[in-house]
């Protein structure tokens, strides 16, 4: 079997939801995302291809690792019922940048606000969460391999939307006061969506896959321009250091949605 066929077979075998397996295009998309993760192009991926749980995602990852398609260092993480695959080395590196260089902008999207705003006063809370994540990673790497790692009670204090932004390596992350409301002020707010996509060199069909996607409210775009430029520059530098993926494209498009679920 070719490398692509091995990735597709592992996905279709391990990641069924009910009686339905992932399609071949879905399996190829996931393969490129996992490869981008293994190459250090992104620190984590949030599994949302279907309703497969953490144990199934771990089976998929273990299958890839046993076939030597990806490194043994990748971990499966269950964070309050949300399943992620993480590259601990890249996550640690990103968190250190966040703590020392303030390279992640926090955007306050509380429902009570008229419009989103940069949340400068939340730097302390963001760094506290970053330190918690550092400790979490150290603990996870000591646990038994080939089982999902489950985050404990500490995560109940976190704003998961903010935590996902940190773990997924976004240059911006959203925050809202979840003690008051889980709603936000992004309804009918123009959002600039940034995506990064690439082609797998092994894929003769030239299938392109998006492996990064995040949004920024247009109203704060100027304020976070430096964060976005630095993120893009680091991605381009890392992309040039590998030869598994090709044709990196970073695009921006504006959308306005009747509701935004974070």
C-alpha cells in the first residue's frame, strides 16, 4: 500500500461514527493535518471530522505510529470532551513565545460589549493559563503511551475558547466572561478569516488541504497586524524546512455571520 492508502485505511478503520466511516477526501484532509502537526507546522489539531471519540482518535494515531508514518511523540488529549492531537515540542515552543514575547493577542468578545476589543488587562490571565498548560504537558509526557490523556479538574477553570487558541497556535485568541454568559458579540460582525493550505507531495491528484483557519474581527485587525505578520513569517520559515508538503498558500477573506459559536 502507498503512504496515502495507509493513512486512508487507518482513518476509515478507526474513526467511524456509528456505522459511517470517513470518506476518502476527509481521510486525506486529516492525513495532511496530522503530517503538518508532525512536521511542527502547527502545534495541535482539534478533531472534528466526525463524532469519533478520544479512544478512537488514539487508535488512529497509534496505527499511524506503528506503521512509522508519524513520530511517536504525538499525543492524544481529551480536554473536557474535546479531542486533540498535539505535538508537545511545538506546543511548548509556542507557549514559551507567548510567555516571553507576548505574541498572542487576546480579543474580548463578551456579549455585553458593543464590539470586540483588545483585552490588554487579560495578559495575566493568559500567562497563568499558559503556565498551567506547561505543567500539564510535563505531566502528560510521563504517563503511559497509547492511551488518550485526560485533562483534570484544572481545565474547569479555563476559558476553553482561549485555551484552544493557545494550543492550536493561533496568533489571536478569543475570551469572554463565562461566569456571566457563553454568548459573544460577534453576531453580524465582519470577520477576517485567515487560512493556510498546502498540497501533499505524495498525492499525485494534487489534493489541497486547509491545515490552519482562524478569524479576527475586522474592527481590531490593525491592532493585531503585527501578530498576524509574525505568525505568517514563522509558518513560512518552518514550511521551507520540510519537503513533505508543498505550495503553501495563506489567504484572507471577510465573512459576516448571523451567529458565531465559540
